[in-house]
């Protein structure tokens, strides 16, 4: 019973617990809410606007840098392919005969990136020496492989191809007139080959 009376007491007295603020208090509270809402609405578009602008600029910079790097890589590969294509004139049989000495060089394409040369030196029809040369396109540059030494193509000008080894020795290929080319080593050995 007492519990019921207690609940009834709370129910009856709850009407007295509700407070009604004055009209002026409500007015001040609404004014504060309206001003804070306006401030939030003004700030939001500005911060979002700057965020969009910053993200766009960053995206443009990233795309620019990536395209520049890709373009440079692509240009280097195309330059290497062009230089290797210019070396295709070597395909065929060449001779640098002088007296009883005969130096013959045969270049053939093994695939689209590799030229193989076989150099034979004979004296009075007797084989003195036989060497294998390789010219390989490795993407950005071509490599001349002779006696297990790698010479990297460093310069091409006026039909002269300069291959440089890591320790500084050089091999030069110079395309002369039609049907001739010169092969020279830094030791001063020069071979003038004619098309056979």
C-alpha cells in the first residue's frame, strides 16, 4: 500500500516540479542557437572549399610528376631502340683483308635485341684466331660484349658509336661510306671492313 501511495504522491507532485522559464530567457537562448548555427554554416563551406582545392592541386602535382617520370623512361627506351636499330647496318659479311692476313667479320641478328658477330683472323688460309662479339639492346642502352667485357654505348654522333667499359677502355664503330665501317679499339688497333 505504501508503495502505491508513494507513486501517487510522486504523480501528484510532478506537476509542481516543472519549471517555466521567463520569455526573456527563451529569447536569449534562441538568439545564441541561431548565431552558433550561422557560424557553423558559414565555416563549413569555406573549409570544404579549401580542402577540395588542396586535394585538386595535390592530385595535379602527383599526375604531373608521374607522367614526367614515365615520359622520361619511355623516351630513354625509345632512344636506346633507335640507336640499336641504327647498328643494324652491321648485319652481313665483312672483310678487312690485307696481304696474306684476312680478317672476316660476320654479324647476324639472333633476335630483335641481339646482334652476334663472329670475327675470324686467318693467315695464308690458316685460322689464327676466332672471337665472338655481341651487341645487345638492354632497353635504354646497348651493350657491346667482347672477350667477356661489357662496353656500354655512351655516345652516338655522325654515325660513330662509342662504347665505353667501366675501367675506361673504348670501342668505336664508325659507319663510313656505303659498304664500309671502321672498328677501332683504344689500344690503337683499327680495322677497316668492306662489305663482302
